[in-house]
C-alpha cells in the first residue's frame, strides 16, 4: 500500500479523534453530606454542625452553631475542640480573624451568654494554607486559604465549659464525593 495514500487518511483520523476527545466534558464531582446537618440537643446546649462549600464545589469547612439553653454563660474551648477524620485526631479548628501566632494552645475561648446563640465558620488547621507572615490579607479576606475537606467521616469533638465544668459532645458528618459524567452537548 502506498504511504502517500495512507497519510491523508491517518491525518484525518488523528484530527477527528483529537477534536472529538477535546470536546468531551470532563467528569464532575458532586459533594454531599450525610446527614446534611447534625444537631445534638442536651440539657445545657444545642449544637449544630453543617459542612460549608463557600464558592467551591467541594466542602472546605463547617458552620458550627451553639445555643446556650441555661441561665449561665457557656464558653467554647477552642484549644480542646478537635477535628477527627475517619477516627483519627487531626488537631484543632481555626476561624477567620485568628492570629496564626496564637494557634498553639492560646486560642481565646468564645463566650456565649445565657439564652444566646453563637455561630462561626470553622476550618481544620490541617487543611488550610496561611499567607506568609510578611503579607497582610486584603480588606475583608482571611489570613489563610481553606482547603478541601477529605471524603469520609468528619467529626468535631466540641469542648464547652460552664461554671468550671467541662462538657464535651461529638458532631459527625459523612462527606462524600460522587463522580459523574455530565451529559454531552
């Protein structure tokens, strides 16, 4: 067979498949949580945990809401509150406005007045990236960038204090990423 006769056919086939594969849409990951929100109710407080995506298609943090059901102030002990992934302690959680210098056991507690509700978006320390110390965050921005929360069981062991008594509870969510092929156009 003549090479000169095969060359145009080969070029056409390679170009056709190159264009066809270039038009294929990449798989899409859809993230969801089971349950979507976890709520724990006790005699002194009600706590709620919900995963947060922000502007991303994946989860980057959690919205923690705590309602003080008593007549005494309640404190969130951030230094004793930890994030667990698939049963392994992954350390503390941080939030917007925290000074990176204060992370190692010096995060001030958050006080919740009697009958009040507190809400904060929190991020596992292990999944974030801090700005270099020489840079200041822009107005309205955090000093860190949130990263992707891994799929699997995410558990927050919430540590609270009231009248010198330590209270702990666990809130757990299963984060799942499902990959699907979008419909062709």
